[in-house]
């Protein structure tokens, strides 16, 4: 992770757009999330502009600047001249007042340093010691050369950038001065760290400070004190393409002067730098120059309006100020840019081939070089995998082929029957299980294109198609195989296909039939038993009835006999005279 770019993992959507757009592939794809490879990154900031989820943003140094302002230290603001297009100001005097209100003791345009840099360029050019000359104003372009095009390093101007030059000039008479650069560039953040500049703010962050302090630039415009009485400075044209070339009052002879912007164009020139002779190349990583930097504030009118605003600003500068030789910087602006090396290593041919083979690429014809993974070629992506900068499965054609193959294998070997039918009720595809259920011979390919009605009544498919809905039939009898299946049909409207899923429920249906027979047999047996029991009961009851009658007759006879021998007894056996019975 870069200390100059912040990355929000939760917002990364696994799209690889930043990797595709990164000119030096300084992106590490791990666990389907993108991270910045700091030792590869030139901090062009392009990834912050192209990320659709805004998952990458520049690291803010607002807390550092707030602390500096609270500390009471003397602080100088060096402001990139692109403030004209980003902040919509017509003159620096208004911004100087606003910065003073924030607490900056000194506020100047970085163009002061740019003017000194141009003078140093003149000196080097007139010495005639450089076969070709590449400007050093853009720190991202310098790092591109230092890391990726070492053959061009001898042609890189050994001169500080305007920001560094201006900081040196500001501290010449005030060594303890704190310096804050304000501009549209992320690469300035690393350059500031390397050269002892205390902080870097973007224009958006400057506006945040103004809002926090209740400073309204519109109101300050009404109180503008006008331009100071300094000399004209052509270097205020630096932010736009050809701006450095236009900053010369007279171009040194012996060179052809060209301006190149955009990393792709820069790379093309640097790749062929040895074929050039006595060419002055103004290089800027951002297309259109600093006015199109990653942290520039885009206003209505876009890049064309921004360039027009810079042109108008320089024209007013040259029309309203006196022309005089640029003052001596009073400090050395010499700087030798060292060769820088990334931590990556070359991959061996065997390592490259191993990665290619793992992604199904066994011949040059298999290497599609589609760029979907973000790398220009399959071999570049293999190199990234070897170095640990990319997961092997970010090869989209390979993953798609693998997914399709897996899906086909699952369908083909599924125990459930699968059949695809078109709107004409013809079989588009079918698996072996469905063929077995329907009693079809041959291979799935042999029945493709045949009408479904040849083997199965497609009424459920037809209903799903006409009603544009899913249909379910819990039980269908297949006469050809004497099987029972449940059928679910889904309407794939986008593909104009019907997807049928068959499940063989023959065992279940046959079991239920057997169970129904057992139930019926049990009920019949129970009915027979009940009838037999009823007959037994009836017979027993009949016998009991006869026995009871005979017993009654016998007992009545016994009763009558006893009654004849005891006349004083009533028929129930008690005495007729209760009083007599009581005495007894």
C-alpha cells in the first residue's frame, strides 16, 4: 500500500480497471482486491481518476498543515500557477490575502521557482553537453525515466523541479521557514518528502481550509489590491502543454523543441530516445499538462477552458508588468536524478510457461492477449503472477472456460434429467439422465434438434413458454419406460429457451402403490374379521337367550312349589302379616 495513495478495500469491485489503465502496472491484485505497489508507482494519479468506485484517493496532509498553522511557525505557501484554472481566480493577489488570513506568513506562486528553473535550463542548453534534453519539471515523468527507461536518464535535465527550486529560494534567507506546496499533483507528495518540503495540499484541501476558517474567495475578490510591482514572469505558462517552451524569452539554438504529454506518448518517445538527436523534449505525464492533474478541480469548459484561462493569465502578465531579466535564484538548482529499481525480478521461461499451462495456454494460439486481466499480454500477466503481483485466476477467458466446462460437467453428470427446449419445442440439449428417463437411444448430440413431442408430450413446456412463467408437474408417467417423473420447467426468456428439470420418482410412486395395496388388503382383512366376530357374537347371544329362558322356567317352577307349602308368604317370600312377622 502506498503512503501517498489511500485504498478503500471495501469499495473495490474486482473490476481490474485500475490495472488496465495503469501505465506501469503498479497494481497488485490479491484476493480479488487491488493494491498499489509503491516501489513501482510513478504517482501519476491516473488510477484515482479512472476507478469507478473511487476506491483510491490521494493521502491527505490536511492534519499536518493544520498542526503547522496552530504551531505559530512561519509558514510559506508555494502555489502552482494552475490555481488560475482550478480555483477560477484571475490574479494571485486575492489568493495571497486568503492565505494570509489562514496564517501563512509568505505566499508566492511556484512560477517564481519555475522562472529560475528556465534560467538553469538555458545555462545547461548553452553548454551543449547534452545530446538530447528532457525537462525535469514533472516528478512523475522523472520517476518514469528513473525506473523504467534508464537509457533516457542521461538526457534528463539535472535541474530541480520548480517546487523544489522555489522552496530553496524561500529558505535562502529564512532557513527555519516551513514550506507547503499547493497544487494538483500527487507525485509532488513524494517529491516533497525526498526534498524536505513540509507538506503538500491539493486545491480541494485548500478550499476545505478556507471553509473551516470562514474565508470566502468571492468576497476577497472585491477587496483585491491588484498585482504587485514584480517583473513579468513567462513561467506562469508552465501548467499547460508547451508551457515550458513558451517560458523562454528566446529559445537556445541547436535543438528542436517538442512537447509530449500522456504516459503512452512519453513511453513511445523514451523507448526510442537513442534515435533522436538534439531534441528538447518538454515532458508531462498528464495529458494537457498540470491543468489536467489528478487533483485539478475540473470546471465548466473542461481542459480547453483551463488552457485558455492560463493563456489569458500569461498574456495579462506580459502586458501589465515590466520586462526585465529574471533575478538570480541565489541557490544551486543542480540535481542528479539517480537510477531507481523496482523489487521485481525477471521470470524464467520455465516459470512463465508453468503459469501459462496452469491457465490452459499450451501454445501461442492459446495466448489471446485480450487484456481483460489488465496486462497487455498473457506473458506479462504470467510475469506478474511469478512476482506475486497478481492472482493466477484473474484470467477471465480461462475462468469463463473453466466455469462453462464445470457447468457442462455438472449438467452432463447430474442424476436429475436436464433438457433444454427452444420456442418451437425442439430439443436444444439434453443430458444422459433425461435420455434414460425418456427411453432415448444414442447420444445427447443425436437427438438435438428433434421435436420434443417425438418422445414426450411437451404441454408443460408449452404452458411455461406461453404464460412466461415457471410450471411444475409433480407426477408424469413415461409410457416408453414405465417411469414416473416430476417436471419443473423454467422460462429462460433472455435466451428464448425453456429449461426442464426431471426427477425420477418411480420408486416413490411404486412404493406408494404397494403401500396403497397393503392398506386395501388390510382393510379387507379387517372387514372379514369384523363380520366373523359379529357372527360369533350373534351365535353366542342366541345360545345365551335359550339358556336364560330355560332357567327362568325352572326357577318359576321352584318358586311356585315353595309357595304352595307356605301360604302365609307372599309371592315375594315375605309374610303377609307384618305384625306377625315382627313378633316372630
